[in-house]
């Protein structure tokens, strides 16, 4: 459920993870885009969701037009 509900308290991380995370953030700021990190962090979920949304809108457009023209 973490994708649907935001965390209200700060995340608890161990010191080793915090240092590694800070080092990674510093390294990535100068390197630019990394496809490996894109896949590792699951960012493809957003692209897949957007693609499915647009496809559903394309599919539903004729259906909605016919429904709206019947009402008028």
C-alpha cells in the first residue's frame, strides 16, 4: 500500500544505508540518466501506467461520443 498512502513519519534507515544513499545521490547528480537505475527503482511503472491510460482514453473516446450523442 505504500504507493497509495504516503508515509507520515520519516523513514527509519540505518547509518550504513544513509551514507550509501547520500554517496549514490552525489554520484548520480553529475552522471545524468542511468537506465540501470531506471529499471532498478521500478520507474517503468509510471511509463506503463501512462501508456495504459492513453490507450484506454483512445478506446473509450468512440464509446463516449456515441453515448453523448444519444443524450443530445
